[in-house]
C-alpha cells in the first residue's frame, strides 16, 4: 500500500466518538497512541475528559489490540477508520529483575500522583521508555543491606549519570512524604538535582526526610527486593550485576 494520510475516529466502549486523529499508513501503534493522548478524550460521562499518558491507552481494531510496534498499513485500520479506546487508569510501575542469569521476579511500585505528579510522571515515563530512553536494562548499581537499593543510571550505569524526561535535572517537587520501609524516593546530588536515579528503602530512613523526594512505595515483590539486598555490601557494590530486565505500567 502506498503511503496515505487519513482520519481515524476514536470511540469509547459505548461507541461514542471521544477523539479524531490524523493517521498515516506508515505510523506505528505507539504513534497513534501519542496522537490520541495529545488530542485528549472528551466524554464526560465516561470520565474521559482528561489528558492521559500514551502508556495508559489501549486501542482495539475489532477485538485485536493495536500493539505499539504494529505498523498501521499492516492492519485493516485504513479501511475501518475507527478504533475502540480503553483507558488503563494506573498508578503502578513494574520492574522484572535479573541477577546475573537468574530471574529474581517482579517488583511493583505504587506511585503517589496526587502528592508528587511531576516526579511520578518522570518515573512512569522512564519505565515505559516512551522517550527513547529509560530504565529497561538499567542496573541497581548501589545496594547497602538494611539501608537501600539504588538504580536508574541508564547513561553511565555507575551512579554518576542519568537524566529526566524534563532535561538533565529537575527541582525537588516537595518533601511531603517520609522515608519508611519500602518507600520509593529520588536520589540526588544535593538540592534540586533530580534526574532518573531512585532508591528503595529497606528500613525507616528519617535522616533523609526533607532532603529527598519520596513519591511512592513498593507494594509487591518484597522477596525480590530482599534477594537484591543479599547481593549488596556495605560499600554498595553488588556480588552480581542486578538488572531491570523489563519494566512498564501495571
């Protein structure tokens, strides 16, 4: 099929059009999702009058989901000219962890979007890799038993790099939440130096309150976090390379 532009109606499950977007036959499913997110969804009755992250959008052609990597001209979309839209209302991120060649399992984080929306957006979108970079394949480069495990440096992989979705660094959003066991917090190099690095607390860390932004907590996979802890040391070096093998929203 030759390259072609056309308009696609985005419908909710009730069949009402909630957005109309321009699509090219060479676009991928992810590109279409981004356009839907930019357009916004208009149906007040279905609580869809909002801007949503592309990673929260599921588009269906009939009963088949349009995958992120699928090219439009390999589907029947250019004939149907419509897609069904489902919004996955999520505030969760998952990490699938490997240590060496061993799969340790999955950790799930709950993000507090109400308290720290900007910081949560940064973490979530780095987990999806929607900007072309992010946490997938990134190591936990520093693990100290009874304290914390730290990761998120996907540029230098040693604690000296990383970057946010807003640029290299962004300001501390707030210090509303405290550092409790399993808290998810931003690592930094001083005030207003947040990038992509984060850490998970193994115990209460009150001395970090007011210095690092807590924006969520681990809610599943505690045994995986404990397995990571066993690979750490007092200087932070791990006995095996611990990697985020896969990640995304859940």
